[in-house]
């Protein structure tokens, strides 16, 4: 903040002066914006206006803030219009930093809810611009500033309906449908614009429908977790009959059909889920079970290899893979999958069961965990260097 004010110098008047009918106080220094190291010889009104705008933008806690604001209005009665027009021009030219300074000044000077909305719109545009540049850190920062500005407006102007509409839109963009619904409801309760309320009500109905659909899908998932596959299948079928396709719905339906031993139909749903969401280990695991039950164990193993690559922190897919190899008497492959699983979770109950089965079937005993030590090129260079030094010492001896 201090760097924004580093070119501000304060001057005191030697005598009383007036701007129109406004009397300047001799004892309060006036901020003027000057170039670095340039001496202040006399009061320049343009430099004073620039200095006052800087103070109103970056130093709202200044003890003389209200006085400086009044000086600025006396000096430039149309300053709000001028700043808004300048900000629009800077936004159009993509000069976002300057536009931000101008709109913050307007917000601090006018203290009207519309000023907060204008600033929030700027932050939204800045967030999008930085996302396009792959600068997610800056984009997230301005996204947070957008929300902070809207919250501030909500605090100071709780009866200003548009702010609730903007906050609702923000939450909807971020996938928080419940919060979007709640703020849209607030907008309808506060707004006096009949047309706007009608449009908001239509959107509110859609959001309520979305939430109802999500609840229906969660209900189907809960039924699967309670081993009530038939009820889950009925619920997810209702969902798919009324709503757009989602990989979660096809996954739950495929999962339910697999439990009900409808393997061919289950595979169709799971492959559709895979088409919609290709990077999900659980889908491959379910496909593996279907393939195994259909007699295609090689395909089942391939599915599990993919699942284990996608989720390297889960031992489940590797223990399933170890079991399939063991059932086909592919002992080396089974042992390899076991060791990989042991690196993740050596106490996993299913893994311990597979180890017991492996030992009984092969007669081998699986001892301590075989750990792999990873060497970088630099490690190898250091080892060679160390070995060379030791050989040189032996030759000298």
C-alpha cells in the first residue's frame, strides 16, 4: 500500500485559500502527486486532484479522509462521472490495474452499492484474463477479491437486491448450487423489480430441480452402500429418465447391475461412464469384475492394471490383480502385485489374506517388505566418483 503513495507529498498553505465556496484549511497538509525528486514550488490543482484521488483510493483510513474527499469534490464536482468514464475506457483497453484504481476510488468516494458491483465486474474480468494466461494464482486472487467486494456490499447495503443476484451467480460458477439457490432466494425476497423477480424465480426453480436430482443420485448411492441394489437401480433409472447423462449415474447403475449379476448390461453402463469420465479407477475396477465374471480374466487384469496406475495410493486394485494372477497360477505376476500393494498398505486385510493364499499355493514364505531404492543420475555419478577415489587410494598404498 505504501508503494502506491510513495509519490505523494504534503504541502501546507501559507494563507487561507478557497476553491469556489470551499475554504481550504491552513493546518491540514494537502496531498499532491509529483514526479520523483521533483520539488514542490507551488500548489498545482491537477497534481492536487491526482494526489487526492490516490488518497481516496489507497488510504481510506487517513484521519483527514473526509476532508480530502470534500476538497476533491470542490475541485472536481463531476469527479465520479470522470472516474467512471475513465475506468470504462481502461477496461476496454485491458488496462485492468489502472481501471481498478479508478473504480476503488469511486467506491470510496461515493459509497453507493452500484460502485461495488462495478468493481466486482472488473475483478471477474481480471480473473478470466489471468486464467487465459494460465496464471491461476493471480486469477484466484482476483476471484477472491470479487467475492470480498460483494460481501462488503452485502454488509453495508443489505437491502440492495442486485448484490444477492451477483453472489448467487458467483456460487453457481463455482459449482455451489445450494449457496446459489439461497442467495437467489434472498434476491427474490428483496427485489422490487417484477421482471427480474420472475426471471430469478425461473432460475430458482431450475436450481431446486438440480438439487432434487442430486439428492436422488445420492439416494441411489446410499442404497448401494447399504447393499440394496434393486432400490438403487430404481432410483438411478428415475434420475436418468429425467436428466442429462452423468458418469456418476451410469457408474452407479453399472455397479448395481453388476451386483445383480447382469454383467453384460453392467459393462455397457460402465463403458458409458468411462466415456464420460476416463480417469476414474473405480470404473475400471467394476469393469474388471464384470470381465472376470464373464470369463475374460486377461481383460480383467488389464482393467486392474489401469486402475492401479490411476490410483497409486490404493492397495485394492493391486490385491485384486494379485488374486487373479494367483488363480491362474501366474505366481511371479501375483508376487509382483503383492509387493507393490505392500508398499502402499502392508496391513491391508485383503492383502494379508492374499499373502496367505499365495504361501499355501506356492509353498513360499513372504518375508520382510522388499523396498526399492531409487537412484538419480547424480547419485550414480557420486557413487562412481567415490568408487574411483577408493581405487586411487588402494593403488597409492
